[in-house]
C-alpha cells in the first residue's frame, strides 16, 4: 500500500517511521536533526516553501505540503483496507 505525500508522490506505507508536523519542531534537537539531514542529502522536498509536515523513513526524509494530521488519517485508512475486521 502507498501513502500519497502530495505533488503526485507516493511512498510505501511500510517504510514510514514517523510523520511529524513542522510547527511542532520547536526544539533545538528537531531543528538540528533536520539541518543535518539536509546537509547530508537525506531530504526529498515535495513541498517547497509550503511544507506542513515531514515523513521519516529508514533512508529518506520527505517534506510534504499535506498536514501531518491528514497523512496520519490516510495511513489509518490504508491500514484498515488490509484489516479482516
């Protein structure tokens, strides 16, 4: 199953480690983590200056113009598609 990140880009749901909101990255540790990832070319930016969230996988961090809340809802929807409930 795939998670749509915006701008016609999708990643496998199984690869998602974390979905976070940019506005909640007020800590120095979070900013330092993202800065280091940028310097080491681990960031794929699909949002430009309109990033609302970032998605962490084992190998890449993606910037998305879609809110973290919406992405989490999409993840739950995809997970329920596979449920034999």
